[in-house]
C-alpha cells in the first residue's frame, strides 16, 4: 500500500460523516473543571457522615467521662442522629441538602457544646 492509499483510507471515514458532525468537535473538560458524578458525591457524603459520626461518638465518650450530664448526651446524641439522617439523605440522592445539614448541624453541636455545657 502506498502513502497515497493510506491517506485515502484514513480520510474515507471523514467523508462519510455529515459536515456538521465533523465541524462540531466536543472539547474534553480540563482537569480542574471535572466534577464528581452523582454516585461519587453520594459516597463522599456517606463517608464524611460516617467519619463525623465516629468523631462525635469519641467526643461524646470523652465528655461523659469528664462530666456526666444529660445536656452532654443530648447535644452529642442529636449530632449522632444528624449524621445518620445525612447518610440516609445521601443514599436517597439528596446530597446537597445532606451536605448543608451536616455542616450546619455539626457547627451547631460544637457551638452548643461551647455555649451551653459548662
């Protein structure tokens, strides 16, 4: 096969396509523009909620050891429940709501610990 035959074979598929398809080139997204897929976002929220739940459980155990109070159990118990709710929201596809709820809830739990518990 000569060089001109190879060029004809390579250009043949391009000639079969309509003109608008060859003109419309879809650019690949840049590395920094890539976003998480919905499944990856759900798994990330579930992992973050699980880690948050484990951290809250450890802090609860330490706080109960130092000061046994119903208020301590209430604040950290609500934070544990919140992490469980966020896991369920993430499993059901409500990742943005779960993210906001997790962030606001954990900040509220830390604030309540700082303000309410002596």
